[in-house]
């Protein structure tokens, strides 16, 4: 979901995507992009230059779900305080 949001405006290189998704490891981002490419959500563009350049962009299929994903991300951001409070209350009850 976060990769779709990161790519919503334009194709990006791997490092640019990583910077937009705070806290994601290289391994997890690589796995996510490969799976999204396999699922037809991401297109991988390789440019043959002196140093190979690769960019990732959203496919039409991913573009079609972008409004839903964007709304879900906004909901998560608005609800993060309530979710954190719930986590803390749960954790207090779970401690013996």
C-alpha cells in the first residue's frame, strides 16, 4: 500500500521510493516491488545507460485502486493516535 502511494505521482528509482517509505528495509522493499510487479501493479523500467538505471511506476491496474489506497492511508494517519492509545491500554492489561 505504501509503495503505491509513494509512486502515485511519477515513476521513481529504488532509493527514492525507500526515502518516501520511512523505516522500510532494502530487502522488504525489493520483495514488495517484485511481488507488485508480478501482480501487475508495478512496471519496472530499465534504461540502458553507462550505469543501468531502473525506475518503478504504477500500472493502470494500480492507478485504478489509488483513490482507495490514498483514502485508507489518510484514515490510518487520522486514526494513529486512537490506535496507539488502544495498543497501550491492551498492553497494560496484558502485563501480569
